[in-house]
């Protein structure tokens, strides 16, 4: 565990000069079961931050994979501890944007001069969307974090999400159980979002243009 904590301090140093958001801020100073750390970072800073992360002396093995949205790291330290990082360039799943990165950045907050984190609504929305789009319920670490809030706040978060995505979650525990029908409802609402409607329009225009030039 000591190497993990040293690495997290190293990670925050790597990020300090960049515009970023750390979603799992609640796990930084707590000994929790392994969950990936999700970081939203400006594209121009990705390579410098990634190189700095890899320079940590106690890293043994690094396995990295790349998607259109993020770089995924599985890190094994020399003493055997593991950690996972997802460094996001944009908040999308496949070809579908699920949150507007600029809006999320605009509402970021600083935690006691330590690190930047999203506001509570953005964290809640990201947590549910990210896991449901990957066929997962919300992990216990997130549930425990949200459960610590006043019941007015918890009810407000559920009301906000249910209204936006036409879901009917009545309590936080229901978020832990993945339901395909709920995912389908969420996806239907995401497709209606302005960002995805714009991409759909561009794709249609491109296909029409391609069809014209191919004729």
C-alpha cells in the first residue's frame, strides 16, 4: 500500500501544472479496493503527463491501451501492488459523447489546494454513465461516497439524473445493479443531446457528399 500512496502523490505532482480533473478524489487518501482512477486532461498535456507518470521509480510493468477517448493504464509496482488509470481526452463512449468536457472543466473545484475535482453533479453523472455504458453497476466505493451526503443532496442527485435520462432510480443502492433496459434509456437520451445531434448531422452530410462524389 505504501508504494500506491507514494505513486498517488507522484501522480498529483505530474498533474499540478495541467488543466485536469480527478474523478475518484475520494479514494486518494483512503485505503480502498482497487478501482480505476479517471482523469480528464487537456489533449496538449497528455504526452508530458504520461511520460512523467512512467518515470516513477517503483513501477515494474506498464500495460497501456488507447481508445478515441482515453489512454488506459494498468500499472504493476515492483512490490506487486497494482493500480489502473484512465486518462481522458474527451468524455465519450465509442462515437457518442456522454458529457461535455468544456462544461465539466468550467465547474471544476479545488480540494484544499491539493487537486482539482468535478462538482458533485458532474461526478455523479460521470460515475453512472461511465459504468452503465460499460455494462456495469456503480461500484461500492462510489456508493459509499455518495451515501455520506445529506439525504437532501442524495435525493437531488437522483432527481437530477432521472429527469435528464428518463430513468427511475429511487435510491442509491439501485445504481449498483446493472440493467440493460436502463442503459438503453440512457443511450436514447444521449443520442438526443446537442453534441451527438451535431455529429449525426455531420456524418449524414459526409455520407451524402461521399455518395455524390462517388456517383
